């Protein structure tokens, strides 16, 4: 999954298309599991604009979207953040959530 800057995230939102931004920290054990799940989801939903970022380098996004913890997945559609996921649960859960939004 590609590392996104704040500018790339803003471009994805402004496109009006479905996009997701996965936020993590490298020392978070739960994030390590979530990262593996997201890499599988990325392969299952290749048409989705999907990026990731270490939250320590995109503090502005954390502040703007009131991120409470990591891992966090911001899902946007139509130029707005429509979902903020903290409990990744499973690959099928993430797949269904993201696939439903782009259908």
C-alpha cells in the first residue's frame, strides 16, 4: 500500500470518488495486524483509492478528523469522510465495508 502525504489524501477526497486512508503507528501491535489485513483488502478491491500514513507525520489529519486511536481507517465518498473505523474485526468485514461503498 502506498504511503500518502496530506496532499495526496486531500486529492483523493476532492476527486469525489471512494477512497480510504489507513492511519497507523509503527510501534502499535494492533496496527501490525491491521496492516496485514489492509494489504489483503487492497488486493481484493483494486479499484479503490487506498493509501496509508504513519499518524505521527500527518498530525493535521488526526486533528481535523478527531482520530482517537490507531489503527484507524477513514473512508470517504462524494468528497466527505463517511466512515471512521477503529475495530477492523476481519478481512471479510473490511472487504464488505469497502466493496459496498464502491458498488
